[in-house]
C-alpha cells in the first residue's frame, strides 16, 4: 500500500478518532478567515507512529488550525472504500485532507472529489521528478507527493558468493540461479506478491514494464497491453510457477508473507519494497548480514518498477483550503521528509535526502532506491482504476495458476480493459 499498495501500508496514519468526534463541514458565509481553521486528515493504518508527533508540532504552532487525525484500516482496499464513501457525501464529508495511494489520484480527481492545487505553493522541483506525475490528472495538479516507493530485488548475497555467481540483472540470470542454485540450499527460487489483490497488479505491471510494454495510455483512454512485451512479462511469471522456481506458496503472498519467507531464510530472491530489506537486515533476522539489494531485473537488463507511495490531496469540500495547502507544504518540507525516512522508515520524495552522506550511511539502499524511483512508472492511470486493477488481478491469476496461457490471458486482459475504458 507498501505501495499503498500496502498501495495500504505505505500510507501513514496516525491516531484513532471516533466518527462522532470529527466535526462536520459547516457551509456558510465566507469571511476573511474562512480559508484557515481546523481540519481532519484521513489516512490508513500506522506502521511506526512517528507522524503523531509531527502533527503535534503543527498543532502547537497553529492553535487556531488544529489537525484532527482519522485512522482508517490498514488494508488499502478498505481505506479506499471508506474514503470513497465519505467523499460522496460532498459537503457533509468528514475528511478535509487525504493521504491517498498514488494510484487513486486520477480516480478521485476525475470524480470531482479533489480540489486542484496551485503548483507554485509546493516545492515540486525539489522532488524526485517521476513522483510528481502520480499527483496529476489532465495536466493539473490534484495532490502533492508525500511518500514514494519502488520495488527492489533482495537476494542472498552469501549464497551467490559461495557459488561464484554475480547478482542477476536480467530475467534469464535470475531464472537460472533460481532453478539451479536455490534447490541446492533447500530454498525457493523467487517470489513476489502474487495473491490476487493490489500487489498482484503491481507485480504484473512491473513484469510488463520490464519487458518494454505498457498497459494503458492517454490516462486510461487507450488500451496498450496486447503486445509481445506483455506476453513476455506475464509469461515469465507463469513459467516460474509452472516450472517450480516460483514456489506455489507465493500465490498466497502479500508483502508481509513474502518478507517473512525471505527473512526466515526460505527464499533466494524476493521482489519487495525497501522496508523488507531493512527488516531482513535487522538484528534477529535469520538472514541479517546476508542480504543484498538490486534494482529489479528485466528482459534484457535492469527492469522497471512501479511507483508506490502516497499523495496528499485536499477534498473538494475542505472547510479551510488555505490551511490544507499550508499543512501539505509543511508535511513535504525537508525537515518533515527527513523524519519520514529516519522515524517512519519510508522513502521520502525530497531528492536531496537520497544523497545525504549521513542518511546513506544509515540506509545503504538509498542510492539504489533513488535509481529505481527515477526509472519507475506509475500504475496504469485511469479514472476507473479500481476496476482496472481487478481486471488485471483476475487475468494474471489465471495465467499464474495455469487456467489460461499467458497469450490468452493478455488477449482477455485487452478485451476487458477496453470494456472498462469505454464505459
């Protein structure tokens, strides 16, 4: 949503607020101070608890513009559902500022639920530039990037070193090591997040992108998935399951399950978000000190990750839009972004932090993550993204389980996405 896609979990949350304690919107006459005042900030489940103190600092310095935190479920799908339900209540919505998965910006903007933002109010030129694209729809800014993410390849560097094998940069190299080396050590070869949920959409999109393909174009108006690249990408994953170097257990994995399998010493290779590297390298991990990290491999060289993370957006019916914009500027300031990394353990959007020597010493994966983010691509943009994701999950699951060939799954995917995009 790690893309919030732990998408639900990359979203940061913050405190529990009972629905009855959240003030309702109060439409009324406009005054000179109407654009400033208290707000609610809605987000998904907390991972580290750091943001409460960050917002506590804001509340201390802005006694007339207090921020009330609304914590939604950890699950990205449940958070999405609750936000949509609230936003449909229009002026009766409880939420003013929303911490949303990067894949939802287009959907929410197209529905008229978000207030367009003025670009010059935010330090967009200081961000890693690919993340800015996740916050736009129809060439307008509807959100501001808050946390980013990119998929990485974790691998057992001790085992590859013992075998005299270099870490893989292509699918062929990964496949060869997963088939021949992993069994010698009683390990599964390779895993990602292959349960049918948002994680499968991300893994499938990365496979297509890493073969040079795409899924949708023109912000969801054009279906581009019916290509040789898509067949190669989905075929790579399906072949792994069929031949056994992707263990069938991986068909039940989300982020946490796959991380635990690698951390317990049951996998040679794992695709996951950077948090998994930090966890697997921490004291107490069965593989601490034995973990290497690389950009994702691709068909002919380094592959292409999907951008994860979350954006901060302002509800179209926010009570105090000026306060909302200034709060977002505060949360994307360099001081707070540093805390996103050091206390929240999440990748910040500020480019300079990835080259800070002290931070790189503490988080050695930062240069690789920066490179992965700079070469990453958003999930397919569409105002019907929730439907797009469900279609991708269903078709790719059938390919992975052998119910359809990759070729048939891609043709089906093209037909069903065309139906979604034209209705």
